[in-house]
């Protein structure tokens, strides 16, 4: 999947994963720290941020947002909108 192909049905998963990575890094957290705080497997967090992961449930997105102390909508923002 091309990261720039907004018409790709999996583009939203790319956006979510990249926003999770961005928010995690803003907190100065490693993937391991986020995984521990969420009580998720490190490999799951790694896959989410891999740019190719193609599934995550809304409850999981919401849980990650709460752990990151952000509103869930922050994880759905298009990265290009911030440039």
C-alpha cells in the first residue's frame, strides 16, 4: 500500500498507526513502554506502527488513546493536514 494512496481502503490503518507512533514519541515513550501501559504485546504495537498493519478495533484505538492521554480523534487525523 502506498502511504499516499488515500483511496486505498486500508489507508485509515496507516494513519492510525502513524498517529500512534507520533503521540508515543511526543511522550518520549518506547514501543515497549506503550505496550506495557496498554497491557498489549510489544509485537502488536510494532505491527500497528509498521505502516502495513491492516486491522485494529475501535475499542483498541480508544484504549491506546486513553493510555496516551489524548482524545481518540487525534489518532484519525490525516498527517498531511498538519504540514
